[in-house]
């Protein structure tokens, strides 16, 4: 978690008990006669949930658009929305910890728990190709527990979602196979470690961890880290440069320009789902970029 955000988050979390105290007492939400209310921290998890719920429920995302969940500060309305939920879903390990403080006694699905990830590890779990399959399974289980009479519908919906996201994972698997069997360059450079889970899954090795970690913590990379990254781009020692286009750091922009100048392919990613795209579309587009670079490298 970025250091400058941590202090803002701590101050916000201290206010949450006051926000909850200002909300009306929650009415029982377990009735079989209303749609399931699922509240997720982001649209990634809301989309996964809605796919499982279908017509039997409504999944709402707290953080919308390109707002960074690290920076989000929940207010009274957010506290009330969470309080009224039947099921809560969030990422965990520093990405959206305000959800844990707002949560009451509802059932919860936390990606970090599902993937057995812990504090200090990369919190961008939605870039792990295995995440959708495991989360869909857990969301389906919770939905069936809450609405046993609709379990067949939830199973049917979940199966369709598994098939949908399997097509995305297949792209990552194809990239991994290419890397393992076609003698492609395994070294890559990244602007920050946002996409690292996917890179590791495919078999790539990040060559500029010091630079990337500094950017992630919102501090200046060391002169040596900058020199090393510059040299690797100028000498074309990496297969591609992963650029989080939502980062406006001057040195990151310089490295992106340097990569283009020396004809190092640039994989463009964002940290949140772009407007008018689904989570599946977003991931598909990124993996297609990787596959295109691999094809180009093969000649």
C-alpha cells in the first residue's frame, strides 16, 4: 500500500465508527422475498457477483469509474449502503481496507482470503488470472447459503461465468505456453508492480523491481534504479515495458517515451476498469497485447 495513502486511510478509518453510529439500525435482510443485496468495493467484484446473481440479486460497487480505491474515503451514505447488504465482497490486503471497517456481521468474500494472500504482497489481485474462477465459486456458495431455493439458478449462472472467464485465462495460458516453448525473452520492465501477478503467471521476470517499488510507494526511484532501467530499454534487454497509464509520474512518462524511442513494445494497462468496458473485456485486451508482442518477437 502506498505510504502517503496509509495516513489518509488511518484518519478515515478512525471516523468509521461515527459514520456507522449515524446510520439507522439495519432491518433483517434474510427474507426469501427480496433480491439479494450484494455490495462490493469495486466494479470488478460487483461484475463477478452480478454474473452469479443474475435476476436473483443486485450487486453494487462502492468505488465507481477511475477512482483509486486506495484514496477512497467512505462517508455516511457508504456506511449505510454497506450496512444494508446481505453479502459483502472486497479485495483486501491494503487495497480497500475501509470495507473491513464498515462490515457488520454479513457473510463476506474477500479475494485475499480466497487466494491465500497476505499483507505485504501485491494487492492488485484482480490481475491474477486465477482470481475470477475462485471468486465465482465462493460467491456462488454464499448466494446458495443465503437463498437455498435459488441454488440451481445460481449454479447455472456461475457455470456460465466460469466459461466466460475461462476464455480470458486461456489467453494467459497461451502466452505462458509461448514463453515456455518458443525461446522468447522472459525479462520485462514495469512502471510499477500493478500487473506483476499476471506476469508471474505467464512466466515473465520483472527486471526493474527497485524502480517499480519506488513508484508504487510514491517516492523517487534511486539514481541507480533509473540508470538501470534506462540502460535496459536503450539496449532492448526486455521483451516489453508495462506502463500503467493512470500514473502521471514524470519519470514514468520519460521511461515510456524512451521505450518507444528504442522500439521496445509498450503494454498499456490501467489500474481500474476503463469506462464502458467490462472486467472480462479489460483483461482480454491486455492479454491480447502480450500475445501480439510475442508474435512480433517470433518474427
